[in-house]
């Protein structure tokens, strides 16, 4: 069963604008399936997961390209970065031809660095994450269940949003994630990034999951694992490059030392967080100490997906002072200003929960906003104040 992806219209438009189109994202997020569905048989599909094809492309790039059709989907291009200069030469020979090569890669920032250095001005960069809420609603067996925002959260947390365990309900999530993590460690962490201390890296991955939605403190990680801060910084870059995590930047404009300036750490699939932290049941999830952090992670990951599905880079921030005043999320709407978002795991929002927005206006008068949003589990939007609305994630329109 194929589920349509929200980014499909963006990609169909991109192949008419760019000579090369790159689609990156975490392993098993559906990149190859999406491109094959949209563009074959017009394009030939070549996967560099095949070690023989990989060796051929590295040994003789020109012969490799000549032996295939002129329109190619090159899957997992991060294994053959040596091919990029040859793609550049070929598209430069016919600059008016659009959509000649489609590239996929599970190493987004590593891939982007090579692409932007070699293919500047020639490539359109896009990103695909696992299924969003809207995409999952297309699954017939989930439609009734997804009418309740709490059930959507529970499904995303306990089963995840990766295509395979979603499309095949008989797959046990814990078994699938165990295999996924092991493949990720073997092929990406050790294979691409040459990390030798896999046991320490896996401990770090589990510790990071336990601290999702928190401000990143590399010194604490280093002390807990017994490695250096530069090692933790390198490991963070690996997780970010492979689409496992998202670092939410702080927002500050000449506000001095009272503003926290370290990023917050979020995973891009809350189901992976639950697997890594041992969350296996509804009661464990909702009554455990991580309930609020998991719901916040879930909301942030879904907002990021909305940006990426529209071909946009997420323009998201958070705001926190050293006396612990915090706005969970700021959505930058360009000329429309910032939209502050608070995230609460509740079905009963109160007027008191909106006080944070009033304090924001008082403490930071230059940070003007037209509306404030309290993201929670209400079935329908509720006005808490004149410019403040409580709503669920699936009813949150117009913020991207």
C-alpha cells in the first residue's frame, strides 16, 4: 500500500525548475519509494546500497553514467560523493534541461555540504521525514481512531511514524526499532562516520532520548558517558546529519545575558524516543515523568514536517530567560511577526495557562505577536483570551 506524501506537488514542480533535485532524510523515511512512485518509468532507478554499483561508480564515473539512461534516480548518493563533480559537468553541458538527476541520501547535512560545494546553483534541496499526521489519516483503519487528538499522540509515540510499521500493522514496533537502530549504528555511525566506540555512542543515543525537549548540555553528556565535550559535539552532528534529531535554536536579539543561548534537543520521531527509553504502554507513557516532554517533542516534530512538506526550511525558535521564564516555540512568519506557542499535555486548558503570553509582551515588548497558540488535546479550538487560542495539533491551521 502506498500513502501519498504531502511533498509530492513540491517535487513535481522542482523537477521543472532545477537541473538536479536532492531528497534527503532519515533512513527508511520513504525517499526511494516516493521518487519511484512519482518518476518511474520516466527515470531509471539506481541504488548505491548495491556494493557492485557503488564500486563501478567510484572506479569509472563517466562509464557508469554512460551505461545508464540520461534521466536517473541515484539512491543513497552519500556512498558515492565522488560522482557529484561528474553530475555537475553533465548538467552544465545542457543547462536548460531540468530534472535530469534525482538524488536521495540519508545524510542530510553531510550530503548538503557536498552538494552545495559542488552543485551550487544547480540543485534543489528537499527533506522527507516519516509520515505526518495528515499523511497517516489516509490509512483507512486509522481514520476513526485519529478523530481523537490523544489517540493520534499515543499512536505516534507507541508505534511511531515510519512507513514500514505503519503500513504493516502486524509488525511489532519494538522489534522494528531494534533492527532500525542496529542498522543505523552499523551502516551510518560506523560505516559513514567511522565511530569506533559504538557501545558508548548507543549509550549516548539513549541518554539523548531521555532528555528530549530539554536544553542541550554537552558537558553533562560528556560526564555521564566518560568522553570529551568535542566527542559529544561530533556525535550530536552525526545525529543531526542523519535526520535523527533537530536542534531548536534560541531566539535572541541584543537581549544580553538574561537569555539562554543553547539549543533544545528534539528527536524527529517520538516513536524512536519511546523505544530508546523503554516506553511500551499507554499508562507508562501518560503517567511517567517524561509525558510532557514526549508530547512537546511530538508537537515540534509535526510542525517541522509541515514546513518540510511545503519545501520550506523550518523557521522555529524558543525563548528562555535565566530566571526560567520560557516560551516553548516561536514560529517566524516573516512580515507577520512571531507566533508564540505553548505546549501542554492536557484536555482541559485554562485561562491561567495563557498568562505566559501576557508575560512575554511585558518582558519583551519588541517581540510583538498577533496571536498566541496553546497546543493541547482539545477536540475543538477554544478562545482563552482575545488573541490566545487553545487547539490541537491537527486543528492548527495557518501557522506554516
